[in-house]
């Protein structure tokens, strides 16, 4: 991801966040039942089809980021970035 612009990198992370926000319980179960951080990252990559760097970002999120109001704020940020930045 290092070759991405800061905006493109943020878009990449917010798209991963969106995938997790839609399946919060699954995400929390993966984290709670993983043996360590590396195992959790591996399972997040597999379960949510995100990159390893995005999985690391998701794993280090503060839990309040999964609240409804924070999810709405981040969805708004994602929508704005999707308009400005082309993505696959």
C-alpha cells in the first residue's frame, strides 16, 4: 500500500472498515477466538477479503469506532473519497 496516495490509502482502509461494520459480530468473534494478533490478522484477511495492512488497521481500531454514529461518520468519509478517487 505504500505506493498509494494518502487519500487512496484511506479509501482502502475505509472500504475494509465498511466490510467489517456490516459484520461486527463476526469480526469480534474472530478477534476473541484468535490465539494472537497474527492469527487474528490472517483470519480477518480470509473472512473479509481485505489486505493484510487493512486487517492490521481493523485489528487496532478502538471499539467505539464500531458504534452506529461512528459508522455513519466513516461511511460519509468513504462516500466522499469514492467520488474523488477511482478504485477497482
